[in-house]
């Protein structure tokens, strides 16, 4: 098949507190990880790093607001913010009063080869 499609709301919630929708698995993506997270209001997400996997990660805030604990520093986030993390960077989201929805994309460093000026 040349493409795959899924609506995030059709994916069964999983992970801690049912906050994760495993998009990569549903789409059959093999080149990078991608998941959808919906944290309820005032909820602390998992603090972690990606040392073991070696993945560089990007989180795109699509709804709500909150903070990320990044290597011990609290960083405010809101809809439209995009964060990039080195694999060894410790991070953990905490949602604000309206919750926090974000997409996390990750891949091992060096797996992407830039093409052209884009």
C-alpha cells in the first residue's frame, strides 16, 4: 500500500493514564516514532530521556498549555510551541488547567539526510 491513514480519535488510548495514542503503530511507520498525547488538566506526564534509544525528539503543542520540566528547569508551553530534545535531555510535561495535547516525533540522530534547501 502506498499510504496509510488513521484518525487519532479512532485509536484506543493507552500508556500511563490512557494519555497516549500510538500513531506509529497504527500507521505502520518504520522510519521514526510518532505518538499523540492528551494529558487531562493539571496532570504530570512521565519524566524521561531517550539515552537508551538515542532518539532526538520533537514535541508539537497542538492544544492547551502547561510546563515542561527540562533538565530541572520549568519551561512554559502553549499551543503552537515546538520543542526539540537531545536524547540525553530529561523532560516531562505537566498540563495546565485546559489540559495539554501534543504530538511527539522521534528518530535516531543521523537517520535523516537533508535534501535541497528545505
